[in-house]
C-alpha cells in the first residue's frame, strides 16, 4: 500500500527523524512511503493515503485527523524539539494504531489508578470508535506506554495489569516487573502491531481463515502469518516440543490446587476443565535459573520462519490472553516467583529448561460471576 508524504516543515533534524521513522515502518510492514515531490499533484487523487508533516507553534504536540481512513489526507503537527520515537508513535497513531490502554475493551486488561494521575487525564480516556482489526490488547505493542505514565508518584503505576493486580491488589510499580520489562524494552513492532497495519492497508481477499490469531495479506494471500508459538498452513498447530515428564497435550485444570515441575525443554497448554470463555486460571511460577543462554528447538525439516518462532529463552514464555497473537510474558530474574491470572480458560507455556533450569507451576481454575 503506497502512502505519499510531504513536508511543510524546515527543521532538518526533525525531517531526518521522520524519514527514519517512515523507513522503519516500511521495512517492517506492507506499507511503502513516497515523498510527494513539488509539482506532482496528489491532493486530488483519492486513490492514495497522504500524510503532511507541519510545524506546531508551541511545545504541545497534536495529530489532526488521527486514524484517518485509507485514501484520506492526514496532517501531523510536530514541535521542533520532537524526538525520534515520539515521531514514530505520532505517525503510527495517524495510521490508526492507538495506545492499547485507550481501547474500548481496556478494562478487561488494565485497571486505571486515577488517584495517581498527575495531569493529562484525557490521555487515559477510551476511544469508543476504534476498530482493532481483530487484534487483542497487547502489552508488547510499540504503542504501549510505561505503566507509570503521568504518575504523581512514580513508585506506583497509573495502569495496573489485571492479571497481577487481581491477585496482589496493589499498585506498586515493582510488582509488575514482568510487564515493565516487556513494555520498556519494546522499540519495535509486536505481532499484533503488524497484523493491525496489514489488515487495514493490505488485506487479503482469501476466504480461508487463519487460526490462533494468524492473518493473511494481499502480498501473500495464500499464506498465514502465525504468531510466536504456532505454525502450520493455517496457524492451527501448537508448537509442541519436549519429552516426558512434559505433558503430551493439554493439562486439564480444575478448582483444586495442582503443580508441575519442568526441568527440560517443554511446551504445553493449560486448559480449564469444562470452563467457559469468561472463566480464568491462576498460575503461580517459581523459576530457578542456572543458565542464561538461548536454546533453539527445531528440526532439519523446519523452515527458517518456524525456527525463529521456536527460539525460546531460558526464562520461559507465557501466553495468558485470549488472543494468542498478543505478546507473551517472560520471567526476568535468575530466581523469581510470581503469580498470573489468565484472561480466559487457556494458557500457553514454552520453557527451555535444558536440564539446568527448573520451573515449578502451581495452578487452579476459578469460576467468574460475569
């Protein structure tokens, strides 16, 4: 999908950062950006999406017509002191991506700590008309803000992930270290970021459906792009690996507390026995890590993309949300204990123990009133 852009801005540093941001987006997605050269008329050609970058006369940054429809004209106002990553996020917002905490369904994922918001309360308002293009809330999105964004007290969060807040019932920033690492180190697109832009600008006309959050594009209409941990022509195959005592398939979870200890390479699914989609699981992890290198689990017949999706870390990968395309969480310390509550009756666990590391999981299921 071709997008024209033009500059109504003179600051060379800002222009260079804009070009850098556009190159990054184009290199990671199906989008192509082309500068509208003087004398070439594109304003009256409604077959293209257009961006104009112009100066704003104050230090307040505004995007006008954010989330403009395809083949429309969007103006992005920038201050002269704008930084590269901020410019990147402004462009992505103009293309339709929003900060995940502004999604209409955000209350299913985060709790807003209104008492700790210093200013910019409107920044925490939901965008009711947002179309997520089939993507779930993603803490690994390039658009996600730090959990203590605009906090009066930085030691407390303004956005508390419900998967942990529902268990610990406090807003301490350090309680959410798993999420802090995922959010603060995210400087590139998540799977769902790419999926959103692909489905909005480069959708496939194929009637065949992809499973587990996968998607097709007009560039490769016959191939499903699969999220990490899944493979197959339609992404319907769970990336299973490991030998006994690694569970062969799914571990059935009941209301009784149970536990499993894993020491070797293992992937499996927790599934609530007889639970509906509105019920959830509580998983408590205790990780003892003696090695920190990376293990690649693959066979000679696997494709390079499959090998990449199977590159699992010693600290494990835990997918706990209904959308398997949402980013997974990883433990961060050599010895770490934490609990998570899933969103829904399933969780996907990937662990590269290698015999030296150990992961103990205590698990149970809960019925919910809603």
